[in-house]
C-alpha cells in the first residue's frame, strides 16, 4: 500500500523537492526509529469491576479521585513547565520525568527526543518551546494553524491537523480545509514516526476518546511518557451513560494504562478551574487535573 507523502513548509515557504538544494532533510522531521508492530485492534476496553455493591456515583468518584491523586512511581528529576512568579498567573505544570532509568534525559542530550503536542487553539506554547530549545524535535498539532506544515524554529513544527479517535470517512469530503483530522496512529504512519518520547494533550474533553483509541489500537507502546489534561465537569465527547458508569469508564481507561506499564508520577489539581465533578460540587474535586505517566517498559 502506498504511504501518504507529507510535504513540510519552513516558515510559510514550501520545502524544496527531493533532489533539490543540498539534499539534507529538515531536522529529524520524518526519520523512522524502528518499525511499528501490526496487531489486530480491539473493539472495546475491559471495564473494571464496580467500586462497590451500590454501583453509585459516590463509590465510583471516591475511587477515581483517589486514583488520580496518588502517584504510583517516584520521579527524582522532574522538569515542569511551572515558571510562575508572584506577579504572573500559574502555568499548567506539564511534567516530564528525567530520571536516567527512563531514557528521556539521554534522548534529549543526544538530540533524538521527539515530542507530540495535541491541542485545540491553545496559545500557551511555553512547554513546547522549552522542550525544543532543550533538544527535542517538537510537533504541535492544532487545527487553527494557518498553513499545513510550518517550521516555526529549528526544532519546532506546527501542523494544521487535529487528533481524533477516528479517521475521516474516505467517501465524505471534508467541509473545510481547516477541519483536517486524523487518528494519532495514522499520523505516525504518514510522518514515518514510530516512536514518541513524550505525548502532551490538552484536548478540551476529547482526551477520553483519544486515550481509548490509543489503547484499542496499541499505539501506547510507541510512547515513552504521557502528560494529559483531563476534564471532569462533564462526561466528555461521545461518552454517555449514568454518572456512575461514566466514572467507571474513566477509571477503566486509566487502569488500562497501568496494564500497559504506565505509572503516574505527577498529579496536579487545578484550583483555578470550577470545582465541579460531573456538574456537581462533591468531594472537593476540581473540574481539571493534569496527569503525567511514564512508560516503565519503554525501550
């Protein structure tokens, strides 16, 4: 099967064709690092047993909130994008673990680190710029970007793509050029990227279905660390059912991460957001948490 050819643009100008110029590719834009393993996709995740016999929201919420608030592994050298001062608002703490045992620090030092940033119109790019300056090849996906592919700085790419949990139907034309969506696994294949050292996601409630897709299609084994903002004020896109069932689904997704070797090393409760849990003021919960995991099986 033919593979889609991705054409990159440097600062708004089209890249030279193959064989033109010096022949030197853009810095690490599409150099594969290993071959993906093909597996049969699963159709659904395995739901965890109910938290208690009553199958109530209280039981499910308490278990879930305890789970996301308790780190599972210690990270002794953590880099976080929280550079706030007394005169500036706090930044979201996008955290990566730089302990040598997990390999990210070595990848950064050797300039072989790759980071994918999934966002929806968020102008805060401090984390991405910092990681690019430190030696990571950064790809930021945002449907609001004006051009298809732009090299903003030597190691920072912007792509006019949004990450979805399904690919567009081939028989249905996209209504607008800007509404270009792909599953993460599809983008990895198109770009020739078979490893991501860090995946950052701020998807404004699409994170639950995207995470489910990464689990069902075995994309997780290609990722070294995850740092996700999760939203709890409503079930999320295309997540439905009783409140207790919704929380059970959320919890089951995170337990699937654990089964894949991911361990939570940082949890941040955002007190600047409404303190709501499924539209209810319960258990002193915030509507927004930033969670970071490391893949303990990463090679």
